[in-house]
């Protein structure tokens, strides 16, 4: 899987997230190695995709605050295969976390326009 580094040095990866009818919605996610979940999406996109609500749980933010977030079930295209993931509702850009990266090698060329590659661990 291939992404790019933005001019502001954000590592990004294009993903396809499937709505309840199986139609794919392209999403550009920021790779966030400080996020230990699968994926975050904005509330408006979750509503547009009509994702299935699962529950609410506590989450610790990067600034140390503890908040409650809504959790949804989704399917993403991951390395050409459908993969069930947990999506947390969050403000801001979609974030791709460490649970989605589990079992993979992440390589980032940390320059604007640099390559982001994610490959399964052999």
C-alpha cells in the first residue's frame, strides 16, 4: 500500500471505507503512530456512510484528557482485501492507527512528497 508525505510532513494513506450498501468511499487518512486504535473518522462522514454504532468507550487523548467516544463498525480495503475495523468518531482529519498497522512494516520518507509504504511482515 502506498501513500505520500504532505508538504507539512504528514504521512498519509488513501483508504476505501465501505458504506452499509457496500459502496466504497475514498478517505485520505493520516498515519498516527500515537493512536493505538484502528481508524478515526469525522462524525459527518460516519453519518454519511451510515456505519453501525457499536458502543461508547473511554479514550485518552494525546494531551492526557480522558473522553468518551462513539465507536462504529466498518470495513476498509486493506491491501486489496476487505478488513473489519473499529472506527472511533473524532473531530479533525481521519487517523490511521497502530491496530490497523499491526503485522505490517511502515516506511516513511520524511520529506514533502516522500513515499509512505505499508507492507505485510514476511
